[in-house]
C-alpha cells in the first residue's frame, strides 16, 4: 500500500530533477498568486497542521468535559470538526496518490 511519506518522497525527488525539466517551478508571475509562487509542500504542511490543531482542540474540549468545565455541545462540535478535517485530509491524500499513480502510468 502506498503511504503518504512515499508520495511526499516521490514529490521531493521530482523537484530535484533539474531546472530545465517540465517539473521546474514556473518563472515569477507565471501562475503566481499575489506575486508569489504557490508551494505545494507548504500547502500540505499547513493542511496537516490544521488537522492537528483541530484534534488538539477536540482533546482539550473532551478533557474539559470530563472535568465538568465544558458544555457538551462544544465537545461534540469540536469532535465533529476534527473528524471532518481528518476525512478531508484522507480524501486529499487519496487524490494525490491516484494522481501520482496516473502520472507513473503515462508513457514518455
């Protein structure tokens, strides 16, 4: 089974193929958003950190509820947000893996 670390390693390897390859970052302004080149690894990192933050918030709410300091509605909301974030991250991971597999099947 393909893991996310494998996909990340493959992406990093593809970035190092050389500046003249098709995978090189575009010149400043070509496809740039707000004058900056979009960075895939930074986007993935921030998404994973967001999922971690949602999980930490849910953990804090559950701990507060156990201690009698939190409303049950807040606990359920935090847990649901955490679950939705994890499901979204898994869906994105699956799409990345499917895209990688499709690229690997392409004939050059």
